[in-house]
């Protein structure tokens, strides 16, 4: 006996996808990322929320990794690049998160201006800050 799966269920599973969740406490930020990836229907709206989260101060390391996974879920685009750059430029972004972003870009083998912008932001974040000449 053949079983058929309703088309709507298949589409929901394909569209929703699963975001890899790192170990760490469940926080309000993690719940916002969950909501953006599982409830928000339109990718542009989803990425607006994820970009807002990327700019929040004091993101914990596991929140940063989960956010990167959510941003990279489903491909790459200029709005995804902007969300990643927002996170990279956030003072709380850890070196481990930047390395995770770099590895994600290599896995996906993105090519183009958007990838170059993300790599330039990573390079700028990792380079030493110029001295201001003022003693601390």
C-alpha cells in the first residue's frame, strides 16, 4: 500500500529546513532566531530579524554560531552577506565565530561580490587596530 504525503507538508519541510543548534543555554536570543527561521514565511523578513539580532550587543558565543547557521541556511545572497557583516562588525563577535563564518563560506563555495564583502569584513575585523598615538 502506497502512502502519500500531502504536498503542503512536503513544502513546509523543504522551506523551513533545520538550523543546526549548538550546545548552550536556551536564551531569548536563541528563541528569536528560532522564531525567525521557523515561523517567518518570507526570507527577506527572516533576514531583517536575523540582521537585527546580529547587531545586538553581548551575543553569547553559542548564539553567534546559531545565528550564522540561520543566516547561511538556504543559500547565499546580498542580504545574507549584510547580516553576516553586521555580526562580524559587532564588537562581541569572537574570533571563533569569524573562523566559523570563514569555514561556512568555504563549504558553500560562494563566488561573487557578496562573498568578497564578507571576506573583506572578516579581514578588517582580524587585523590589528591602528594606534591613535594616545597613551592609555
